[in-house]
C-alpha cells in the first residue's frame, strides 16, 4: 500500500493547489470533494489507499490556519502569503503528516516525500526551503514534545 502513497500525495497536492487557486479567484463553485474525486478518478487503478489521500487533503483544509500559524515562526523571513503557493501547500501537507499521521508515516519519510514533491513541482530552491522548514518543524514541534514528555517522567 505504501508504494502508491507518493502518487497519492501528488493527487492531494494537485487538489489542494487547485482548491486554493480557485478559492482565491473567488470561484463560488469550488468544491474540494469534486476536485479530489476527479483527480483520484484519473489514477483509480494506481492508488489503492484513497483514504490516505482524502485524509491528507481534508485534514490540511480543516487545519490550514493552525498549520500556517506553526509554519510562520519557522520561516519568519517569508510571510505565509508570500511563500509560493506550491511550496506553501507542500509545507502544509508535510506538517499535517508530521503532526497527525505520525502513527502511520515515519517523520523521515514525510520530509523526504515533501522534498521530492518540491523538486518535482516547485522552483529551483523549493526543495531546500521545504527541507529546512520541515526539518525545523520536526525538531521543534515533534522532538520537542517528546523531550518535554521524557523530562517530566
């Protein structure tokens, strides 16, 4: 099942990107379920774990404000709205996975997958930027939590 998660992340990325673009263009007919369904249909035979794709897509949308608030202090030179849309979407997806899917996806896999998405879809510097932000997020938000928990034991 994990072998097709990379393609699933691509579908989630495309769906979230389209949703944000259409929302910011004031498209009143935008519907994430329609977008996601259409994109998943294209890869129906290649993606077995459609729930994983849906979980990322809906989770990012549901928690977008919280994710952005956690990304902003990690990349203080880049206000969230000034980060390229594709990079911002990849960061949101990666952070969502780190924080909410850690039980099924190891952190190194999450960061590596996000870097690969940035290489494929972002600009020349996107992969380094995504790697730096998600690496810092992991150290500060994930490892920091476990350090705090251990110190209280």
